[in-house]
């Protein structure tokens, strides 16, 4: 039966610099968690565990399992280009077979500190390594499957194989709905089964190389995933705006102004999202270049160490997929979304024109009203100012006198009542005459909203 000697677990977690995680925050949390584990959190598995080194960027610890196997590890923060991340490394001395490997990994998992919610996370990669004894034909595949299901309960969907320093490399991940469409978070695992102890010791020198390679891979997948979400969001927003076009014909001026404001905001968001897709496209190009350089560097370095078999086709296949699918897809997205932007710009111009027409009509209605009121007041004022010359003769009229008597208007108020009444009548007649003149001499106005918007 196959034995896995000195199993080692690495976890690389990557974040954007603008993610907001403080530089010295996590080491302290790691230390507290590790001390808690060593104080007896899992007494069935760990005999003792203690922190041997602690500073602002790293924590180192060591201890012993109940099986008397020595365990040691470290966790620390690192910077890589414009990104940074956390690297965890745990190794156990001794050889393990079958279920013992699973139990050993389960103990290692208990030592991983709680991460909580980390903003700006790009992704993560698991790496398990060790050298094997007594492997038979299918033992490596069975061991690889057990390791993956221990770390990722759902089990793997896709697998690639290669060779590194004479050993076998397995790559596993989950993706939906298609093989390379959308990688599931925390599902990427690299398993390296070295042929002997010397190869494993040599492979330890590649730790920094793998860390950089996985960073570029995770960032490519993150950028592509972000572009997919942006496109879905943009198409949804465009459909919502398109569906609201018919409703513009039934809006009043205030509602039209609100629609114009909303459309302007949607247009601004659309422009920003298109620019973001272009940024993601550049990020994929840049990180693919870095990824390919890392693959070449690892291959060259491995070839120079000693003459053993190396096969990195599985890493190169990822480059081919990025070129054939991701880059082409983003180019198509950018080209297909540009017409949407033009439509939104035309829609905004249409709404702005409608608002201008509605505002002009509203202003003209107000001016007409003011003209009519002014004419009526002016006419009433003229009649009122001339009342002394005609009120007394008018009051002597038999009809007016009878009406005043019938209404029982007091004598002191008779002159005022007659002047006020006739001024009001004159004002109304003046308004009526002015409205006839405006209708006759001015151009015909749009009578309703539907006519206005045709």
C-alpha cells in the first residue's frame, strides 16, 4: 500500500491591496488561534502545540501529535506585485497510509485560523505535497481523490496531471456550468507526490515560485469572473431602461425630470462598467503574461536542478484556455456593449428633448395665464377708476335701484358694491377677449402629452 511521507499542507490566499485588510491584523489573530489550539481544543489529535516565533508579519509554531509525530508550521503575510496575501504551511514528520493521511490532514485543518470576511479576496489555492513509498498502479489516483475530498467536501469535477522533479502532479478544481466557465471559490488544489526524499527537499525551493504562479492564476480567474458579473448587470440595467421608454408618454414634467435624472445615472454607471470591463481585460493580459513567465521559470529551474522528468502541459493548457476563451470573450463583450451605450445616450437625448418641450409648454401656459390675469386686472382697474362718473347715474336707473333694494344693500355700500361688481364683470370680459385674441393670433399649441411627444 502507498505511504505518504512527511505530508505538507500549504494554503495561499490572495487579496487586492485596496481590500482594506490591515498589515498587522491577521498575525495576531493567527497567534491567538494557534495558542487556543495548543491549549487543548483537539486533545484527541494534538498532544501539545506552542508558538515559537511571532512578529508583525509571521507566526511560527511547532508541537507533537498524539501519534508522537512532530508537527510544525508557519503563517504569514506577504506582498506580491500590487497584491498581497496570506501563506500557511504545516508539515508532519512520519509516514501515513490510507485513512491515516485523511486523519493527518484533518488535524492540519484544525490549525488554520478563522479568516472571517476578507474584502477584496482574489482567490486561494491549496497545495499538498509529500514523497511516496510503495506506490502501485492506481494508488496515486486513490490518494489524490482522498486528499481532495478531505479539503473540499464536494469533491473534484476536473483533473489534470503532470510531472515535476520525477514525481506526479495532480491539479483539481470545480467549475460551473462548463469546464472553464466559472471557477468555484476555494476549489483549486495542487497535489505533488515526489518519488523520494531528495526530490521533496529540492521541491521545497520552489515554494516562492508556486506562490507567484497561483497568484497570477487566481487573479486571472477573478478578473474574468468580475467581467461576467458586470456584463450581466449591464444587460439587466439596459433592459430595465428599455422597458421604461413606453411609459415616458404618460409622464408629467416632474416625472420626466426624474426619468432624465435616472437615465443620466444609468448612463454614468454603464460608462463606468464598460471601463471596468476594459480594465479587467488589461488585468487578464498582464497576469497571463506573468503566469506564462512563471511557468517558464519553474520549468527552466526544474530542468537545471537534475535530469528528471518534468511535464508542465497542464499549466500551459490554462494559458491556452485564457487566450482562446477569456480574452476573446472580453473582446466580444466590449464590442457588443458599445451599441448599448449609444442607445442609452440617444435615449437620454430624447428624454432631455421631451423635458425641454414640456418645460417650454409649461412656461408658455404660465405666461398665457399671467397675460389673461393682467388683462382682467387692468380692465377692472380702468372701470374702477372711472366709477365716480357713472356710479351715481347708474344707481338712479330703475332696474339697478330695484335690484339694490331687493338685495337690501346698505346705502353707504351701494356705490362700492356697484363699482366692485362692474369692475369684476369688466375684468372677466377682458380676460375672455384676451384669450380669444391669443387663440386667434398665436400658433396652435400642442393640446396634450401624446400630441406633444409625437
